[in-house]
């Protein structure tokens, strides 16, 4: 979420848009809401795949996707990895859509959706450099 907030902030600075903090806060809230929503959907899907009645002693943390048993045997690693990576990816995609559609007012293409990501990491890398004067 921090990287997406910085990404939106840098975009707003380059686009010379007003209400910078409002846009950044709104995108951070959208990221968080989408991520929590996808975690809950993932938990419902995984619990539905199990097919067992969990009973009254079922007290698993609502955001704990990684400890749920999904598959046995070969390929059993895919579902937990997919369900762990989907919520943050969905949050980034939601912020990218807002950034492209409402902030930059550009067409929805992969290049426009993820423009500025390279500059984000370059600026972070450059922030660690010190000047020796």
C-alpha cells in the first residue's frame, strides 16, 4: 500500500493536479478495502472447497489465508500462493484504474495502467544515495 501511495503521489505531482493528499488518501483507502474484500472472498472460496462442516470450534483468523488447507499432492502449492497474491494484486489494479482513468484521464492500456512504476523504483533507489560535498 505504501508503494501504491507513493506511485499515486508521484503521478499527481507530475500531472500538477490539485488535492494531492485527498487523492493519495482515497487511493490508499480503495487499496485497503479491495484487499480486505478479496481476502474475505478467498477465505469463503477456500472454506467452500473443503466441503466439511467446520463446527462450533472453528475460530480461524479472518485474514489468515495461508494456513488453510486447499489441495493435496502435486500442485498443492498453487492455490495458497494464488490466494495470497490475489488481494494485493487486486488492490494495485484498482489503484491503477483510478490513477489512469480519473487522475491521468488516459485510455486503459497496460502501458498507461503501469506507467510510472519504473520511475517509482528509480526514485526510491536514488533516495538512498548520499551526496558527498
